[in-house]
C-alpha cells in the first residue's frame, strides 16, 4: 500500500492550510480528516475544487473580523489553521443520520467562507449545500461552478431579476460589466430569464459573450466605450461583476434603475474599524453612492424610480443549487475552465489566481496520484 493510501485509511489527509495571514503562508501538510458534527453533515472525498478571488483575499486576512464572529456564533471552526476553497465536486464518504445523501453519491457543493474549505482531500459540508452533481458537467466544470453561480444568482435577486424564473413578457434590458466566473454565470442566468443583455468586457471575451446570448458586447478598452455604454441603455439593471464598486454608478450619465455591485466596502470597513463601526460606515457609504448616482443620472420622468445602488454577496441557497443543476442538465448552464492543477501544485494555482487574469476557472484536481505514489 502506498503512503497516499495509508494516510487516507488512517484518518489523515493532505490539505492546503494557512497558519497566519500572508501570501507566503500557504502550506501543503497532513491534517485530520474532519469528523461529522451534526446529523445533516456529509463528509465528501474531494475530486476537484476551484480557486475563487475570495480565497486569495482571505489568505491575506480579508473579512477576518466578520468571519471570526460567525465562527464564534456557530461554536465550530477555529480561525487557524485555515483551509480555503469554497466549491467542490466529489463523492460522499460519510453521511449523517438525517442527510438525504448516501455513501458513494457523486455530489457538488459549497462551503460558507467562515467554515473550513475544500482545498483538501476531504471536506465537511452541510447536506443543504450539497447535492447531486449534474451529469451534463464534467468533474472539473462541476467543481468550479457553484461559488460563482450562487453569487451571480444573489446579484440577480438584488437587481429584481430572480434567477431561474421563466422569461418575462417584457424583456428587461440589463448591462453586465465583466465576464469572469461570476459574469459568465450571470449572463447565462439572465439569458434564461429572457433579458436583453449588453456586456462590457475585454475584446477577447466579446465572442464568448455573444455566443452565450448577449445582444451586444462592448470592448471596454475602446475609445468610445463610455459613449456606447450610455447610448445602449436605458437599463433596468446594471450588474457590476468587474470589481468596479458602487462609486462607478455615479461616474457616467447612463440611465438605469438599479446598479448592483459585488464589490462593497463592508468587510474591509469591518476589518479596519471593528464590526459595529464598520457596518455603520458601510451603510453610510451605500447611501452616498446612491445619492451620487441619482445626481449624475439624466432627468427621468416623474413616475420613474430614481437610480439606486445595491450590494450583493455570495448567498448559498439549496433552491439555487437545485436550479443550477436543472439548468446544467438542460444544457442552459456551463462553466469555462482555464486549467486544472494537480492538487500538490496548489502554490502555482494560487499564484495564477492572484494575478487576476484567468480566462476561466482554476481548479485543484485531487484525482491525480502524487509523484511518489508508485
């Protein structure tokens, strides 16, 4: 029996862990296989897990104050050593007495940011946030799907465009800024609802945007980009999946009802000021962003709702996971993969993720035996 197999059978696993915040603190080391803590817990043998921007940010301490507050409220995970990785695909190894899943089930799932993650050979997950993986997606696609797609679904709800809803009689016009992991998922969800989607992205992604159903794709590096953004409206909603932030809502004279961004200062303010003061400062900033957007917007009819800014966050919901599974099985939801790294190449994968230039999902593949396994 190889050392690889002996380690697993002895209740040990290999995991990428952080013992202190900082880019140089990531280590591949031996750890205990997590034990079930609740009747609805499931232990999943990970086959693939993706890297998301939040993993890189959390490695540097982003959101630590609020995440530690959530950990204390649950009375569960400690801060260190910290295992990153929010979404995964794998096989159920153990299931609690009240879980609907069974040993051997092929599943995909997500882990909330305050819990120990999936960049390990095993992950402890909640039954409600784990479900049958779509057969229509490869393991790599399924492993990189849920964190980005659930974030996109939350953004659509914040914009008043429920994800997974049937097409509306009146097709809303939506501007989508950015076509990374969340933008890629958001575009597909918007098209499914019947929205007319205009995408602002880099020139090399315009063809992908139109192939996924966008009615127009604007090159964000072109000299007339600002003019085209304004003239392509008015928009029922603008979704910022490019990290521009809420201040961008008041930067142009474009017409819109809701501007939704995934880049809010809430966690950053909480890290800097503490949770209560940080929440208060973030609320004041949201109000200021909305006021500036209203002042910058062209005059609107008296009955029209004035433009306002909303913030959206990753929101893991069981109904959304099932909705995404159905869409994937019906060939209406896909995942773009740039590269899968062997699990022991995690340092290189994190380096690539930290560059912020990936043109698809980055994953750790835990099905590859280590070089010394034979």
